[in-house]
C-alpha cells in the first residue's frame, strides 16, 4: 500500500537527512564516472547537509522535502537564476537536485517533488526550467523526459594526458 506524499519547504532541522540523501547522490555519480565526479568521503553527509541548510537563506532558492510515512523520502534543490552567458541561457528555474531514497522510488515521490519545485520556481517568475542529469542515469533521463524535459546540452569530459601519472 502506498503512503501519501507530502511536500513541504525544508528546514534547518532537515539538514542531517538532506546530507544523507545528498551523499547518496554523490556516491551514485561517482559510481557512474569516478574520473568526473567527486568521491564521497567521511564528511560528505555533514557537508552536503550544511550546504543545503545554508542555501535555505538565499533569495530565489527552493529546497523542498517529500515526506512519506512520516519520514523524509527525498528532496529537491533548485533556484531562480538570471541570464547566464556561459550557458547561453536566459532566466530560468535551475533544478540542481531531485533525490529520492531508493526505498521510496516509484511511489510518486519524485513526481511530487518535481511538480512542487516547478510550482515554487514559477511563483518566483521562472519562465522555463532546466536541469542536468548524469548521462548514465537512464532512469532519471526517462523520468524527466516523461515530465516534458528535452535534451539540450551534452557535457563531455576528458582527462589531461599524464594527469594520472602526475605528469603535466
């Protein structure tokens, strides 16, 4: 039986759980490509939780949590950003993270977080929404495509030759 999903603004008290979920995101990405993504370490949970708690105070930032059966099952982190010449993008709601605990996936948590995030960004005037997902994260790519997102950029990464041997 599926429990109801409740989405609410995150608070500083959520920081430890946000840190756990954020650390799982770091670990997943590192697993996808250890040369591109940072490895989780002893301080990852605490650091990520602290980072998101600090972001709560920044204007234009949206940090939401989804509760299911009385526990935080996922979170979203996004912000309204102005024109960005590096990204060749006009003003937009930039969705940085949507993370759902594996035990709560396919239960409507991600969909509820995405809808609430888009609503919150829209209320702040965002005319469009952009996000990035790891190329190897096929389930996330399918989820976002089903929600109406389309691919617009592809990041490519290469290591400097000799970097692994300490060369220059």
